[in-house]
DNA sequence: TTGTATGCGTTATCAC
DNA sequence: GTGATAACGCATACAA
């Protein structure tokens, strides 16, 4: 009796490729081809297989496939924090684009910590992912080594460093700092301060500061940087900064915050202290978080291409896997634009 | 020469368990135990193995392990949308708790579509995940069938339906509707309206509405439900609702919005139209999105336990896998609380 | 505590 | 276009 299923140790009675093959009266490899290169299977058998697959509710075991091919249909992504209002869009765009092509997203967060990133990358590599997507170009030495040896596409997002080897999708944080300073200068502000992020590992924010510093010097203005206490929650950090700067002399007439959370904290603190925004002091953020347009006054900010980064990263991954046709020529660098969103606070 | 590596077809020259075993002069299974049950390996060999692992930079192949054990250290999660301000916290809590115990997160979004959820579940099952986490109890028949046959823990989050079999972690949306109506009634409002979500698949929001309806009838008040156009972006849907309701007669003196995005849209539209909030009309949201406290007037809302849901879901998963000790007795239901956050808009 | 034999479900290789 | 066979790298079962 071919019905007699031998008692297996583990996946007892599970429907496998062989079950389907037997029932459709073809070989296992033909069923495999039915899923991976359907055009190589004759239409007649295709139908037979399709019927059996539907009847048995067969789901291909991607783990076995991954082991056999040493390349799983899975892509690892490490992001500083999942719930952050900007990165969430990147994840969304990335995940959706991937899954539309049969790839799955393996996700972990690093909280701006190189160690956490390293352990995430290590864990991901154990799944022999088809590709890896990281954030920024700041990694531990061990991470650098792993990705160099992994022999899979690695993409760095939210950053742009021409001299680096990995494919990059993002923008220059230094240029954002430059653009912020120039924009405020163009509006007539002259005592422009910069408030750093309170998260210690956010090196990209420091690059924005550096762009600001260089630009102010270039313009012959005196830069003024305020650093909130490390690890202070962003709203409070913004408040702390605003209070400190408003009591300083000379008092700034415009403040660039490292991100919108800080800016919102600063904005509210300023209003509470009776400071008119933007008349007494302009406020500029970064991120264009959803609430930016809902504040009173609404928050001027610099909008990073968060969703585009995710979508483009997925496209580049799929391209380098041969799943998607390559757009134009192969581009090693993918520089996107940040836009200044002018609202009421400047 | 034992150095002579035979040319392999696929993972040519890759460092495997056997490479480590040979170099450490132990058997492969001992190295396997070193990773999975270290306490069963003698300290002396542990050291030897550790040294070789570090030297070779060996990373266990989780794909092979998953195939052999028919249970990967991976957990699938389907969430309506990743970038939504509330679900993001659930993902964050879930992912972090999992990864702290060596499990990885496989993530997909459904956009409130049962079909997309189904295809995500199907793809996940191919990875033989250790567990599956879904949102709400609304699934397609095929999904129900798959999770019933999968023989792995399945947890439903953001919901609570006592009669259902799967483990649930969440709260009763009906009760949220009840609480919202009772709260406003308690504050003296009598013409209380409800604005539905514009996303058609958000059935949980409809349950909140049902709770509202039941309560208003119970209180002897006349309910009034407004449904914005389907798929209209939330801010605009809120605006549409507010404008429609303010021109209605009798005009409501309080509005419950299906979520904070709608509420924010309504709030701004109301102010623009010269309506004083909460004097002319109170506004209550749901979600406690980050911007809620930053609006002017700040938005009263109902705060769901987003982060806790994620953390608790991960804990329950790990418990049922035997990774974590079970808290107290095994609980099939995990009912969490939503709190009314009273701010200026009510 | 440690080791041997075997199989997990698929795909690469090569032959037809 | 189709199939037989041998890996892929690890963990289970059982023995020592």
C-alpha cells in the first residue's frame, strides 16, 4: 500500500515535494522546476502538478531549498530603531517591494549600537540570506569583516560615502547640514545654533552638524553647538536645548535641531517661555515626522527620502540577484535628495 | 593531505560544524552541543571549541539546523502596516524580546487585507518558523486552515476574543468603544458622534464603533456614525468628517474618531472653521500617537498597550517553545488594558 | 560526557 | 523536457 506513510522522526507525515511528485506521477525535480522555472515544464505536467499542489495544500519548504542552494529567499535588514517615525517608512517600502517578488524580510534593530548591529548581522548570516541591508557606514570591525566575506550583496542605506565599496542608497548628511545652514542664512538669520541628538551613537546626526559648522565658517558666522545630556528622551532634550540657548548671550535667532523630535520639544518649550517662533527665534528640524505639519506653528524641516530609500534598496537587491531587470546602467551609488520643507517655524 | 579541500558544488570551502570539529579534535555533535546545550560539554572541550570557533569565525548555519530539527529559530509576524505609529511599537517590543533569546523576526505587512495576510503566512510557513504572530482575529479561511495545521504556536495580537482557540494578546475593541462613550458621557456630553476609519479592512475599528453604539443606546442617547470615503487618507478623512458633522443638525458636542490620525485631521479642520475645541465640540482619538500631546489643544485619546503587546507576545512565544520559564500558570488569554488619556481636547 | 549512523526536503549536476 | 543521484550542514536517536 503506497498509502502507508513510514513513521518519520521529525516532520512526520508532512507533505513534501516527493509527495506531490508521486501523486502527480512526475519526478521530484520536475515539481521543483514547476516552482522555480515553470517555463521548463511542459504545460500538461504543469497542470497536473498545479492540481496536486492545490489538493494537498503543499507549501515548499524554503529551509530545505535554502540549504540545497546555499541562498535563501530572505533578506536581512538592520535598522537603528523600528518604531522611529522615519525608519518605519524605509522598512515598509523595503518589505513591500521584497515580498512582491517572493522574498522575505528578516529584521533587527541596532539602537545605534555597533555591537547590536554586529550580533544581528551574525545571526542573519546564519540564515544564508540573499542580501543584507544596513544603515549608515558606521560598523564594527567584525561586521566589516563578515560582510566582506559573506559574498552576498550588501547595501548601506541612509548614507552616502562615495569612497566606500558597498552599494549605497541615501544622501549626504553633511550636505543636509550645509543646506540647513544656507537656507536659514538665506532667510536672513545670522545667529544660527545647532542642537545635537541626545542618542550617543547617532553619528549621522554629527555629520549634519559638521556640514553646519563648515557652512557657518564659510559664511563668516560664529557657530554655536549645543549638546543635550546623553540618552535624554528627545522631547526633553529639545526642551533642555531651547532653554539653554534662550538664556545664552548672544541669543540665537535660529536653531537647527538634529531631528524633528528635538525640534518639537524645543518649539513647545520656547512657546511656553513666551518666545515667539519664528519672530524671536526660528526652528528647523530634520525628518519631516508626521506631526511636523500639525504643530502650531507648523515645523519647517528637512525631509529625507525615507520610503524611497526602502523601495530603492529592495530594487537594487533584486537587481543584483537577477530577479529584476537592471534600471539603466548598474549604479554603485544612489544619491537621493533631501528637501527643505518650509513651514511656519522659520 | 587533509588540507586538500574537495571542490564542493555550493558552499565551497565554507567553515562548517565539521571544520570546527576536526580542528578542535572533537566530534561534530559535540560542537553542536556546545552551541545548543553547552552545559553538557566538558569545560575543557568547551574552551577548545570556543578557541577554534573564534579563530575560524564560524557562524552556525541556521538553515541546516532548521532543516534538521524541523523548527527554525525564527518567528513570523504579520502586521497591518509597519510604519503605522502604533504597530511600530509592537514590532519593536516583539523583535527586541525575541532577538534577546536568539530568535529572529520575519516580518510582513497585510494592509488590513486578508489575502495579503494569507500569502505572508504561506511564505512564512515555508521557513518552518517556531511560531506565528498575527493581528486581530479576522483571517481568510485558507489562513485559518494553515495555522490550524501548522502545529506551531500561533498568537493573535491587538485583539481579544475569548471564544477563539489561539492564544490572544490584546484588548477588547468593543470595550474601547464602550469606554470612550462612557467617558464622554461622564464629562457631560450628550450628542456624541463616532467617525469610522477610512481603511476598509480595519474591522477592529468597527468593533470600537459597535461598543460605542451599544453604549449610547444603553444610555438612551441617539448615536450618530459618520463614515468617510473609503481609502481617503486619514487626515483628510478626519477633515471630511468634522466638516460634515459641524454642518449637521443637531450638531454633535463630542466626536470619537476611530484613530488619532482622523482625530488630528478633524481637530485642525475644526479650528480652521472657527470651532472651539473642546467648548463647541470635544474630540477624542484612539492610539495615543506621538503627536497627540503636541497638538494645540492637545488631543485626548485612548492609549492601547502597543509595546506591551509586542513584548508579551514574544514572551508567550518563548514560553511555549520552552525557552522561557512560564509566568505563573499558563494563560490562554492575555487581556491588557487601554487607558483614557485626558488632555485638552475633551 | 561523548560519539556513530542516519535523515531532514530541497536543488545542482549530469545524463538521457 | 525530464529524471536519477548526490550533496547541502546540522540535529535526532541511540549506543557506548
